[in-house]
């Protein structure tokens, strides 16, 4: 969401308001991160993903048919950064 924020700030503002937060796109990211933490999703490591798998996963994400509908175009290197942050546990520390 942080990556896409600049491409759909109006939508994110609506999401923030739906969560009862300040009508700012950054607030949507914060609220969704709080929800994600509360749901206690397993980490990539928990589900058996290895660091060496990340480049292949990033390439698969780029080739996914839904990639073209992203509010901000993403390439494999963009996905790789997100996956590396997720693997390091850094995504849930945002917001």
C-alpha cells in the first residue's frame, strides 16, 4: 500500500475514513497495518519461503495478469524490495 499510495491517494483517503481515521492517504496505510498485525498472519519464513526464493517470486508477481491494473506500475525489482522487507519483518513495523 505504501508503494501505491501516490497513485490512488483519493481511494486511500476513503479507506482511512472507513477505518475512522484522519482523512489522509497515509492514515489508510497505518490502519491497514494495524489490522494486519492484529490478524497475526504467518511470516514468509513461517510458510517456508526462503530468501533465495524472493527473486523468482518477484518475477512471478511482475508477470501476473493483475499487475497491469496496479495504481502505480510495478516491476520485479519493486516487488523484490517489498518481499525482502517482508522477509526481514520490516513491513509490519510501518505505521
